[in-house]
């Protein structure tokens, strides 16, 4: 009976490992759970080795090795100090149908004031949430706004304490980015808040990969250093996410040694199980620190990310 249970768990891990050879969007929700499905093969393999179950031990070694290959960047901490100007950004998916946008607005504005945040980036920014921010006096702290809130979950919006030099195209839909070049002590930085549709359901799945590709193209074409923040509906365990980050982006959570933290779902009795919400620094930007924050009424955790601009890019233009 024990052997049967051990083989069942190990087999699930092996199926997950093999599935990563297939780049199919239908498998994306399954791939998000990669470490939870594959990690048990490690202790099972050690137990099998200690008890002389050699075939099971070898089977688990293959699964554990595959997981280690997928996860190795999470162990390489790269955050540090840099000499250029600093920028602090608060990002949150506030959940468009949440019961109390006023509470969410108050909580985020409290973080803005307490931590002297320069940019607030919000996905699923509704007219109700924006109105709540206005009533709380957001203009006194963040007078510049980029993007238009709507009644549904489609819009991302930026509020900035710093001047906005340029506003980018929000994109073709069905979700709209907030894309702005802001001035940080005279140096330009492009901040992109994005929220592609998730790879679930026949009506949304076709838009997931193109949404990520559009953001990657924005990063590639930008003459300014780029910071991407958003609920990407993707995790390290997705091949498309790894290609996206491989285009010259660095995850602030991973660089700060927080790559194993999770952000979704945050409204259940159990802790979040996967990181879907990311801060990604392009060339010329250095992630310094990142801290997750609770967002009342949302099913996502937000975060505050601090970055530095390289001195070369900080020269006024």
C-alpha cells in the first residue's frame, strides 16, 4: 500500500516534468503548480534510497533534477546597491468586482504616503476605485494620471508623483496597458503596467500569449530603461514567461531572494500558491528591494518595488 502511494505521487511529478516539453497554453494552469506537484519527489526519493527501493529512487531523481533545472534562477540573488537615482513603485491588482474599493484605495494610499512611493500602478482599475482615490485626495500625493479606469477588469492605470514626459499607446485590447515615461531626477524611465488575460477558457486563452508578446515588444523598442509591473497571469514555471524574462528583464522578487514567494490567491483560507504579480527591470535598471503588501478585497497581493537607475541612463537628456 505504501509503495503504491509513493509511486502515484512520483508519477504525478513525472507527468508534470514531461508536460514541460509541450508548449501548450491549455497546460498553463497546470504548469503554474509545478513545484507543488514535483517537489514531493525529493523526499520520496530520499526515503526510497534509504529503504533500498532503487527503481523508485532513480525515478524520483529524474523528477527532482528537472525541477532543480527549472528553479535554479530562484537561488541566484542579484539585488544590490546602485549609484543612480531611485524610484519606488507600488503595484496592485485591486480586483474589479471587489466589495469595497474604498478600503483598497485607503490601504494603497496609506502605503504611498508611508513609504514615499512615486508611482502607483493598478490593474483592474475601475471607475469606483478611481473615484475613491480622488475622494481621498490622491492628487495631493500623485498628481499625474495615465490611463482611463473603466467599469470592468480591462484597464491598468498609473498615478505618479513625478512628471510624465510621454504617454504610450494602451494597446489594442481586450486589456489596456498604462505606459508612461516619467522623469526621475531628470532621467527618463518607462513604466508599463500590464495585465494580459489569463490562459483559462476558450474566450480568454487566445489573448494570453499575444498580451505578453506585446509587452515584450514595448520593452524591446523602448529607448528608455523599462520597468514592467503587472499581474502577468504567468509564473516562472511557464515557458512563455521564461522567454519573456529572457529578453533582458530581471525579476525584482527573484533578484531580492523572494522568488519563492507567492501572490495568488490571497483571499482563501490557505496561503497563496503561485506568483503571478511581477516587477521586471530592463537594462539600465537595478532592483534594490521588493516587499509584498496586502490589498483589501483583492485576490492578489500587491508589492512595493524599489529600483535604481544606472548612472549612464541617469544623465539628463
